[in-house]
């Protein structure tokens, strides 16, 4: 199994990775004992939902339980540097044993080996890959009877965390980070692991603002979102001077040969075109304005009659 790179975030559960861990490092079928192991302190609760993340220097301890008296040795394989073999401890059935974990950085794997007889795992010391640790465990197990040992795998990631300030030109706009809703602007988001995140700021009727942000550990990053109204264009042309009303509100005057282009919210609107020449009849229309499109209205005098149409 390849060790995870810097882009890996969160906890990879032992059950999910067991298929690619070498057989000597898996929970052994037919083992006469069972062992469970988990970090001794809670992981950081991130707003993005990432799990299994710890601040430097890491969780600090490992809680180990066996279902019968056993000898337990944990091998810590950090992302960088060689493996550390922790001192062996003696456990009793159902009694939690807490062992100290060394400081690490990045993706960290801990292989906790429980056996009915002591196992010499010094061969794993300084290992730089899962394969090397596996060979050391396999070698140490050769002298044991069948079913005399088993392994629990614990995986976590040690990160530096940063803070993100999000503001917007519209208060109350919804903020999402990597697709997860985190609140409304303005707000400060803490405990974001280092790396790049996608920030989305949105509000009904406005275009969603999206920005990629690099989060740096122990620093504050900022996003200032400018939300723009979603509009369509109402384009009115008239061959005579006419006043234009939208929803009974005077919007402007349509000049012959010039016309009037208006950005408006999408939807069905009532339109009144009133010629300055009172001998010509006013025109009342219902017009649908569509986002990002031009809705044309053409008004003209034909055979002495003033009419507006939607081409």
C-alpha cells in the first residue's frame, strides 16, 4: 500500500483500508484474541466535515483494549521519517491501557500488535513503508503458534489549521466551504486544515460567488464576496417617442431610433408603453424576462395604429 500524500484529509477507517494492507498487518482470521485501538483524544471538529484530523503534535496517546491478557506493541509509521516502535505493554482482558504517541506530522498509521506471547518487533524500527513494517511483524510471528497474534490499525492525520474571514456586499448571504454550509456572511470560520478550499457565497436572486482560497496554518485568510443580481434584458424599441412603465412604475422614455435597454429580474412583468402623441393608444403587455437573455419589444405605427409586439 502506498502511503498517503499531502492531499489526503481525514480518517481512513481501518475497515476501509484493510483490503490494501498486507496480510500480516490485518486482524488475523482465527486469532485467539482481539484488540482495538483508538486515539486517546478527540479529533478536531471541522466545519467541512473532515474527520480524523489533529493539531500538531497529534493525539498524544493511544487507548488499547484486548479481550484477554496479552502483550501489546504499537508501531507508529509517520508520513515522513522512520517508524517508531513503542515499548511493549501488558494488558488484562477488557482493561483500557493508555500509551503515549510520538509527535508526527501529516498522515500517520499505527499498527497495534497484540499477542499471547511477547513478540520482538525491533525489526520495524526505522521502517519507511507499510511493506517494511509488515515484513518485521511477519518475521516476529514465525515463532508463535497459529492464532497467537492479531493487529489493529489506527489512521489519523496531523495538520496545522488556519482561519477564514468571509464578508459579502449582502449581509445574510449563505456561505459554503467545499460544499458544506457553514453559516451566513459575515462570519469567521476556524479550524480549517491547511490546503486549498472552495468558498461559495450565495443568495436567492443573485449569482453565486465562488473563490478558491489557500488556507495557511496559524494564519487568517479573507474572502470578500461581491454578489451580482441575476438579470435579463428588456429591450424596447419605438418609432415614436413613448414613456415606458414597468409594474406601473415609470422607468424611462423610449427615443425613436435609440430605444431603451433595461436589466431586470427574471419573471413575468406588466409593461405599459404610452406614446407622447395622445392620438395613439397606449399598449399594455405581459412580458417574460429570462435570465441572461434579451427580451425584445418592438412598437410601431402601422396604418395609423400604434402597436407593440414581441418578435
